[in-house]
């Protein structure tokens, strides 16, 4: 989930909309799975495993947000 999506859910934390808890649980499960795979990949002997991890991380909303921020900083610099 993006930072904006998480913020919107946070704004409703006292009156959760249907599906908010489920969405957060799926996000947590997805992040746990990535962390578990990262642990396996980084133990591996070759760069192919790291390339797979890089592709998976590139699909994460939070990583995409960070990449856009870096791109904007480099454009201004």
C-alpha cells in the first residue's frame, strides 16, 4: 500500500471502514513474505537471486514512492 493509502486508513482509525483491517492485514502478510524471501535470497550464492529480490521490491508502493522522490531530488540538483 502506498503512504497515501495508509494515511487515509489512519484518518479513519476510530471509525474503520469495512475492509480497512483486511487491507492492512494483507499488506502486513505481503511485507512479511517479501522479508522472508529477502532473507533467503541474500543467503544465496549468486546475483540472480538478488535480481529477483530487486524486481519484487520495485513492485512495492513504498519503494516506488522513494524512487520517485530520489528522481525528483536528482532533477533539482
